[in-house]
């Protein structure tokens, strides 16, 4: 499954760093919003990874059933 929750969290952290140093209230708010979006994506990816797993035979197991 594409997507790396760790990278998403790194992007979120960087957005918060930019927000913290921004002199503009508008820019600060936008980067804080971006950070929340990256963090939410990380959580969504982790959730999706738990739902889709590969069993021992290489078959995709979705919600406990083998497809």
C-alpha cells in the first residue's frame, strides 16, 4: 500500500515549524491547517494498513477474510 505515515508526520512537523516562525497570522494558520491534514493522513494510512494485510500465502486479507 502506498504512503508512509512516518513521512506524513515529518511533513506535519515541518509545517508546524514554518507556522511557528511565520510573521503572518494568515500564513501561520494555513501551515497549522496543513500540519493537521498531514497528521490526519498519517492516521488514515495506519488505519488502512491494519485493514489490509497479506497473509502467509501472499493473499490479501481484508477485514479478516481472504480475498
